[in-house]
C-alpha cells in the first residue's frame, strides 16, 4: 500500500493551498499537485452529486477521547490543519450534540485560508444551550437538526430542520436530504463516534478519514460503535489510501461501494 507524504505548511510568498482550494471548487480544471491525492476524491460524488465524508481522530488503540471525554488534541498540529482543510472544502460541517456539549467547538476554518462552512448540530432532544459556540452569530449559516415536536433552545437566526424519529433515531439519509434541500452538497460529519457511526451504518458516507496519532490512551471512547460481529472475517473491508501527515497517519477509506443513493443533482461550488 503506497504512503504519500502531504505538504504541511503554506509557503511564505504565496498560498498554494488557496490556489488548490479555488481549483477544487471550480471543478473543471485538473487539480494542482500537493493535495490532489487526499482531497481529489471529495471533488465529485461517486454515487450521486452529494459527497459525504466522515472523520475520526484517534489514538493507536482506537480511542477518540479519554474516559472523561477529553479529546483536544489527539492529533498533532498537522492533523488539525488537515481537519481545517476539510472544513474549508465542504458546504457544511455536522456534529452530534454530544460533541457540541463536550467540546463546545467553533467548527470554523482558522488554520488555513478558505470559506467558512455552515455549521450543523444534530440535537433531537433540544439539549444544547443557546450560548454554544456553534450557534455564534458570525454571519455563517447555522442549522439545528431536531426531532419533530422538540422545542430547541437555538438562538434567533439558526435554521431549524425538524425531522421524524424512527426507533428513537433520525434517519441519516433524511438528514442529508434535508440539508441538500438547503443547498449543501459536500458535507463533513466531524463527530463524535456516535454520530459518525450512525452515518456509516446507514451507508451514508462516501469516505471516512481516520487520522491515527502515535499515542496510546489506554481507556476512553472508541472511534466507531457498530453492532458486534461473530467472526473477524465478517468485518467490512474497503479500499484505502494512506497518507503520512507529520507524525499522524491518515487512512482515507473509500466507502462508495456501500453508499446508498440519495439522488440529488447539483454540484457544490
Ligand atoms: N477525536 C475526534 O475526532 C472527535 C471528534 C468529535 C468528538 N469527539 C469526542 O467525542 C465525544 C462525543 O461523542 P459522542 O459519540 O458521545 O456524541 P456525538 O456523536 O457528538 O453526539 C451523539 C448524539 O447526537 C444525537 N444524534 C446524532 N445523530 C443522530 C441521529 N441520526 N438521530 C438522532 N440523534 C442523533 C443524539 O443525541 P441524544 O443523545 O440527545 O439522543 C446522540 O446521542 C466527546 O468526548 C468529544 O470530545 C472526538
């Protein structure tokens, strides 16, 4: 399996990342060298015109947080830059309410240049308070996905998407279709484990970026939570590309074979 080494930093005189991201968004010209290997697969959907990427930053022993829920920062600085590059290339960043409460993330692009994606929280029971940083009124679209009949506590200006629950869960496909209806084409499911796992189990991811840091946490939350298997040979296996990002190793998993068709036709720009 070939391992590529990605460029880490902006050059002093110009910003090759900005050039790359501009070409990426325009969608017609071939991508310049540099990040094409890792971000090229996110340019166009393999199954339909939506591109859905999940991400997990985990330790060598497969944990995304300590037992107390602390996860800043499992990955090194270059891994964090990679996450911000992902954010800069998508229309929307989606997190579960567990992450919004535990980490109070801003979900903005700060480590690289690029436009700010819309911020989406899935909070079926209205648990997130109005002062959460994802709801900050900074000119960026903010959306709350909740269950029908739930009275959320989102501040004015936050768009509410109320969807039905089936067996206590909102269907990930229904969430993506609703967001596509709001103009989102490329979407990043940024965490946590519970949320990424639901999208994965529902066949709603095109790619999964697993960024492995050379640390051992020993205990704490797992990266994915899926139904148990009887035997190891029943495990799902997928094509992967592997990239070395400073001390971290990125497994870019191609899930297009198991991705359900969501059927929306308009490209992200
Ligand atoms: N290392 C990393 O890459 C990374 C990234 C993000 C977060 N984290 C860590 O992960 C932990 C939080 O993860 P988590 O797994 O506990 O929580 P989470 O995935 O952030 O949020 C899970 C909750 O979101 C709601 N939800 C998500 N999808 C839903 C759906 N399809 N239908 C209905 N509800 C849905 C549910 O809320 P209800 O509970 O109200 O039903 C669910 O319990 C924190 O410790 C955080 O620091 C790590």
